[in-house]
C-alpha cells in the first residue's frame, strides 16, 4: 500500500475470523501458485491476469484488487525495475526478466494478500540473488513477528536482512494490517527501529511485503499512475505473506 500518515485502530481478529482469513489466504496462495507456474518466455502479463481471474472464480472467491481505488486488473505484474502495482496487459515476458506477481483474494468478507517474484526462463545470478534476498527478508520478518515483540522489531529484522546483502529497502510503500479491509492499520514498514511501535498481540493480522531494490531505494510512479519503478532503473524484487500473530508463533495464512 501507499504510505499514509494517520494511525487509527488495529483490529484484532477472533479465532473464528482467523479461520475465515485462513480460507482467503489459502485461495490467494493457490491462485498465485497457478499463475507463477505459467510464467515463461512469450507469455503476456495480460494472460497471467486471465489465469488469476479464472483461478479465483473457480475457487468461488473474488479478486481483492480489481476496482480497488480504480485499479483496473486482478493481479499486479511488476517486471524488472518495476517495484509493485504493475498493470498486466500486452507486455510479453522475455527470457532473463524477473516478474513480481501480487494477488489478493476476498472470501466471505475477508482478504488474503500475497506476492512472489519469479524469473522468466534462465536469469542472471544477480537477478536470482535479489529474488532470494527478498524471500529471505520476508521470512526474517515473519520470524520476528512474535507475541510481545514490537512492530519495529519486525521492520528492523527485514531491513537488517536486506542491507546485509547489499540491497536497499523501499520506503514509500509498506506492508499493512489486513482483514475485512485490504489495508488496515497498522502500516508495516520494511525499515525501522527495534523496540518501537505497537506491541504484537494475538489476533493481529498483517501483510508483510518487503520490496528490495538493487540500486537506490528511491522510486517513482510511471505514466500509467500505478506502476512503481526504481528511480535508477535497476532491478527490484517483492515477496508478501498475510500472517496472523498467535501464541504458537506467527501463522502464515497465505500458505498453499
Ligand atoms: N499487495 C499490494 C498492496 O497491498 C497490492 C495492492 S494493488 C491495488 O498494496 F491495486 F489493490 F492497489
Ligand atoms: Co499488500
């Protein structure tokens, strides 16, 4: 989501609501997996959107992003230097490119939101390295999301993981609380200070989504008014899971 400044309430979910979010998360993950399996040289990003539309329909759910603030598609496809919010269309994917796929499912009033980045055919070692670092950064954030920790601990864990690998963390877009709304409080930055921010409590549900750049952290928005690109045109990678805070540790809701 785009970073906004105001802070309202965090909505804690009951075990029953978490169960519903598990259903939404599972469907989001299944659709994303189905789309990711079709990524290959020659396919268009619009065809990937079609696969997502069919996949979510087949599972009796709705796409969270379609129409959200006027977003025109069901999935986001962000290629190479595109960070997030790439709009699928006629663009043909070529060997050696990387593409972030971001998909949200709405099931019985609850959202699940997930993203991953994959290579198109054979990719360079450097492209593989940023993908692996983005996946690892998400895992580091999830590992830090324990009851009693603070949100800043999660943010700082992600930032430390990314910067130790020589990549930069996008500041202008952040993760978010999620539930009946796609974007709820709190904002979940991928950078921060340990010990700061709200305490993590049982029933909090959040989408963690580190965005890593190979070069500078700065971004800009392309002419389509949606696609976020790196300011220097270098590669970017993105992974996202929806998680629930629980006494048994963080639960990944967008699991296959
Ligand atoms: N995971 C992204 C986010 O939380 C995807 C949103 S795309 C939009 O911001 F179209 F819905 F904005
Ligand atoms: Co999100």
